[in-house]
């Protein structure tokens, strides 16, 4: 099967305030990870000094934090985070939200 999305996230059902994750693709040079955020959940801001990170919003509305800015991004949406820029995400809705994060290259 070529699709590596549906099966890994099938059992992810975070409660309010919880974040659940699944690795969708991992190789020597890229990581693609799914993040499923329950209502009120937050992925704390962090950075990747040596990697670019791209969020793909797949379901719902995710409030993406980048540096000192934040913006509600509706699915489908894409947000590019340059290397070393603090970024995170919040679910400020009453619904579960799903986005992927692609990290490239993988940190050494």
C-alpha cells in the first residue's frame, strides 16, 4: 500500500487538551509526522536549528504560532517554518484537528 496516512492515524483519538502523534514517513533525510490535537491542546513552540519544517493542515482549523505571530489556518493549508524559527500549534476549536509536520533534513 502506498498511502501511509490512514492506518497510522486510525486509532488516534486525543481527549480535550491532549496531543497524539504518529510517524507517517521516516528516511535518512525526511520525517513526516501526524499531529492530532484534541480541543484545547497545544504543541509547545520549539525550533529546529538545522531543519526546515512544513505544516500541512488536513482537518479542522489549527492556530499556528511562528515567532511572535499566530494565525488560524483552515484545512487545507500549508505553513512553512524556516530553520531556527520558533513554531508551534494550538487547537482553539471544539473539534479535533489534524496536521502533518515534515522535517527536512533530519537533524544530525
